[in-house]
C-alpha cells in the first residue's frame, strides 16, 4: 500500500521531512497550459518527469532523484501519481502520493486550490 497525503498536509510534511523533493508526473502539455507547482518557495526542489506513455519513467527518475529523499508525487488529480508512487516504492523510494494532485478531485482540492505556490 502506498503512502498518501492531502495537500493541506504538505507544508507540515516538508517541515518534518526536510529531505523531500516534489515529482510532478503530468505531461508537458499540462505543465505549459495548466501551470506548475513552485516548491522552491517551500524549500524543496521539483522534478518534472512524465509517466504518460514513457517506458523509461523509472530510469529517468533514477537519473535525477536520490533514493534517500522522500518523494512527494503529483499528477493532475491523483491517479497517475498513485501509479508512479507505487512503481517508485517497488524500486526502494520513499514515495508519497498527493491525493488531490495539482488540480484536485472529490477527495482533496489539489495543489492549485490549496494556496500552495504555482508558476
């Protein structure tokens, strides 16, 4: 079972886990049209590595993200990030799915609707 977090808990999670990064697994089109999270103002780095139709997703993550980091994983509404978090957990990462993703769903308002910084 993968770990999950609500967007309202993100700031507290980062405060208690300073060795954390954010991984946005949406597509280039989503990043350019819907917007991007700005986690640098929260004191962590964001990685943009799409999972959609990319068989080299895990290899791309391994090139960029150290397994010693906690990885908050986000997509648009939480479905793709749940898959990504599960794949990363199986590879030994401490992955945590952001339930509402960037735009939200019926369980969580999402990053952009929770007064978290975006660009």
